[in-house]
C-alpha cells in the first residue's frame, strides 16, 4: 500500500496529522526544495500534497519531471494567502489528471 505524504508549513501540519497523513514540515521555500525531490524517488509513496507556493518555487527541470511521472501523484494545496475560484481549481486538477478540460456547471 502506498503512503500519503504532505509537505506543508507548521500552521497546517497539525490538521493533516489529525487526518492521518505523514507530514513533513518545511518552514520556507528553501526547506521545501530540499524535502520534495527525495520524495519523488521513493517507491512507497503514492501521493504527495505540497503547498502551492512551494510547488511554484521548484525549478523548471524538476517540474517537467513531475509532469511526466505517474507515481507519486503530486497535488498542490491551495495557498492560504490568496482566494481562489474553487471551480477553476477543480477543473485544472481534472484536466491534469485525465488530459481533458471538463467544465463544471451548477
């Protein structure tokens, strides 16, 4: 069975721990840059959730590698500093997962 790992800041870590996820705390983007790459090569991890601001700070070569990987699945945790449109966010995740743009309507 694959594990679910979360790379986040200290403020959000407790909530993910309560949910049963393995949490790796990164206080800064620089710390996240040292924590994330080794997770990509572990065979026991299926999903890695990463703070969106940490994911955006990764270099282009690593982002290309993430885009081509089948496992682990890397999912962004939306930034708490800006308000996002949930519908747009879900559409973007679905497009990435299945390769098609699906429009969600109420």
